C-alpha cells in the first residue's frame, strides 16, 4: 500500500488545538473523577491506597491521550502493524516470565509499573485491523481469502490471552474484532455462520474450561447453589445494589462494601459500591456519562473522511462499550463473572491508560477528520 504524504494537508499545532473535541475530553475527565471519588469511598474516606495512585495514573494517561491526539493520523496508520507485532511479543513474554496474581499470569513487572500486555493488544488489534480493511474495497471484503488474514490476526492474541487465563479479555478482543469486521462491510450471514459454529463448539470449550470458570457459569443460573463459594460475589453484589434503592445510602455510607462483605469492591465490583451509595439515580448518572462518550465516539467515526479513521473510531468506541456492558451485566448477575473492569472507574493502571490512549486515537481521527488517506492503487483515496 502506498502511503503518500500530502503536504497540502499538514496542520499546524494551533489548528489541531482548535479542531480538538474538548467536550469529549471533559466527559472523560468527569467519568474518571467519579471513579477516583468511589475509590476514596471504598478506602473508608482515604486517598490511600487506591484513589491517590489512580489520580496519578489518570494524569499520566490523560497526558498520553493528548499526545496521541495531536500526532498525525497517517503516522498511526504507518505504526499500526509494528504496534500489533509489539503487542504479540509482549503477550509471548508474559506467558514465559509474567507475574502471577490471583491464579493468572497476566502482568510484566517493569519496576515502576505492572504492565498488562492484553490491554496493549486491545488497542493494537483495533489499529491493525483498521489498517488492513482500509486497503480493501467492498468486493474484497466479501471474499473469504481476504478475510483469512484478519481472522488470524484476531484469533492469535485472543488465544494467547485465554491461556493466561483471562477469559473476559479474550472475549473482548474477539467481540471487538467482530465489530470491525461488521463496520468494514462483512455481510451479516457470515456472522450467523460464526454464531452457529460457536454454539456447536460449546461442548468442546466446556471441557477445557477451568473448574472455577465452570462454577461461575453454573452460578449464573443458580447463585444459591454455593452461597459461600462461587455464588458469594454475585449474591453480595445483588444485596448491595438492592439496598441502595432509589437514592442510595449516601457517600461513604455503603455498609456492604465498607464492612468488607463485597469482594473486589475497588475493581470489578465498584459499580456495586456506587449503586449502594448513590442508588439507582447515581447509576443512571454514570450511565448517562458513558452514553454521551459513546455518542461522541461514534459521531467521530461518521464524521471521518478516511476509511481508516472511521474504522479506528468505531473499533475503540465499541471496545469501550463492551467493557462497560460486560462489567455492569456481570455485577447484576446477567452474565458469568469474567473479570472485566468498569472503564475509567475501576482500580487498574493498564486498563486506564489503554482506554485513554484509545480515546487519544479517536481524538486524532476527529482532529484530522478532513485529511484524505491514500489506500491502494485503484481505490478511492479516502
């Protein structure tokens, strides 16, 4: 693919500042502020051990987001495949010498920061698939031979993450890739074939799940079967959510979380803490913030002139949606517990930084929305 610079489309720094979607940035700051306030609450009204470190991580992530946003989108197109290769190498390293925690081998100790390579891959995969489909026309997308490469690009990292084991992130990678296939124009009946194939593979997958993963699935249908074991988390989560009522018990007054009945109250189950303290109204306010972010993300995709920009914005925004949908459905007992954090709210550095870098790419798409990007000879230049 020829990647030709067009200097007539170069933008100055001040033009980029003027073109930035500052309202989307404000929404991201408000949501992260909500999260820091909740981490302050679950620590019993203290900044340590979570809220202060989360604030530092957000400051670092926000700085990276603005840096990524101001980089020309054509540079991100060039870096898409190298970044994907780096993500794969990191996933291989974590399999060999990764840090083990909570029964999983997911992190690389960098001394000052525990890097989770699967979070890097979430963004790298979106970049790589966006670049790949940018180089295809509508007829190519319908031909199976052109789909083999992106299918492999999605399955390899998902399989490596599944081995860690991290079922939730593997599902996110798979579904996020599926969204990009759909946005690129792959016909619906091919997704139906994949769905039927997935149903047929259930017995095979079930036999290879870890015991605790099977328990989580069985608990979904009957949480009372093991109330002090596999069903404990979800039963406590439902009790906390229900006790919040319409307006909640009040900030810093959540009993289930502060008396340590609720496991992982600062990470995967932080939405439960929010529901207990701020009730249904607080939950809806947070969902309103998320909805506004999603609307802006997809609006950026519609506004982009280039296919690469459109797919990149759709991929990042869909991944963000999958994060929050799976987390909230999980804590409400609608799907099995799979260990997916609530974006911008849950404790966790890698997830926070990767989400903000992802939105840095969305902002870059918006800033450079009118710049055409060469595809390949014979195709429309955008």
